[in-house]
C-alpha cells in the first residue's frame, strides 16, 4: 500500500471536526507508517466509500 499513489489530480481542502482521540490516532498512524496524513485520510475515505457504496446510491463495479 505504501507504494500506491493517492491524492493525484485536483485537490480540495476539507475541514471537519472529529473526536480528539480519532485525530490523535491518525497522526500516530501517519508517523508510524510513514504515510503523509493527507494520503492516510484519503485511503481511509476511499475504503469507507468502497464499503458503503449504498450511501452514494450506486453499486460497486466488478469489471
């Protein structure tokens, strides 16, 4: 996963309020894994989106 590229293309900023413990966990995982925080958040959101395609009222493509 570390060799994969994330956040390529046009980027936009997102500001959210999340639980302090969750934020601290993201910082720790970023540091320990050597993955930039922006990339780690993008990975997490992509995985969440893949697991919850129904939230977007679409089906995952298996082709």
